[in-house]
């Protein structure tokens, strides 16, 4: 059955046919795989497979979002993913149950937006590492679930336009000069060395276009320069947080 183990490395919101797979019953060759893994049972019981099927049934969905995110990683591209076919994701992902496919697509768009990222960095749980939990009650507090049919339709149009577009790493979406700005900031703070002027903040054009169209769909009046300032504030938070946390 189709599953998704992780959202790491996925560059598009649409993940139809980009699945991993999970066994829900015994199959030819399983004994060899169990032996190679050092599994000490000769056979998995019928009860085991029944439990697997029940768990898969509870988790099946078209929409998931990352459960623990490292926003500084070059392999983190997007937060939420949608599949036209139902998938049975691992516990590394938050399952979002939404039977209406259009609404699920609209939520996927919003969870990948600058609106979500702003909420996320405001509400994020402080940890001792770079991985930050995206908690269910955080998602509820963000109030990012569209209810009006007209708004859902507009967000679906945004989804259809960008669903197969490949986004670079999240940090590069927000600032193509993220790594250079990070190093310059902490050289100045830790080594008391002045850098040769401020490095330009430069968001990735696809990210800017994506968020501008989301804002238009939501009826939010915002200029590109204003949105760039939002990105810059998020980037500054990322630079400080990444530098203070242990790996």
C-alpha cells in the first residue's frame, strides 16, 4: 500500500505517485527479508497483520504535514504535501483528515505559505536541537482552515498552478543569501570581526510569487516589499535560533 515515510527531500506539494510502500499482509520473499534483518521470528502472526491493517485504516489520508521540522536544513523544502490517492503515512508525519479534496488542497497551500511560517516561528516550541515539533494544538491555534467556498476555490487555483513546481530549500526560498548572512552575523557576534557591509536579502522568486498569489486569494492587500520584510524577519529569527541551538 502507498505510504510516505518522511517529507524530507520532497520538492513539490503534489506527491501523487512519489510514494514509498508498506506491506499489509505476508508476501513471497518476506522470510528472507526478516532473516536478513535479524528478526528472530519465523512467521508474523495473523494478529500482527490485523493490527497493521487497523493502524493503516486509522492513518489513511490525502494530506500530511511534517511532524518535526528542521527549517535550516538544505533538505527541507516544504511543510505539507497532498496526494490525489489516499496514502498511509508513517508517524514521522502529521495526518490531516479532510474528506473534501479541494479543501485539503487549500490547506496544503496555506501550510506552505509565509502565513504559516510566521505563525510557526512565533509559536514554535523551544528545544535543545534544530528539529522543532509542529504540534496539533499549534496548527489549531493558527486558524489556517478555510471555510468559505469561494476562498477554497481560489486557493485550489493556486495549488494547481504551483503543485508541481520544485521549491529549493526553505532557507533559500526565504533568502538565497541565507548561508552567507548566517556566517557573517555570527562571525561578528562571536569573534567581534566586522564584515564588509550588509549582505543583501534576496528571496527566491518562486516563493515570492507563490505567497503573493495566496494573499490575493485570501483578499489580503500586501505589496512585494512588505512581504520581503516578512521574509527578512523570519530569516533573522532563523539565523539567531540556528546559532544558539546545538545540533
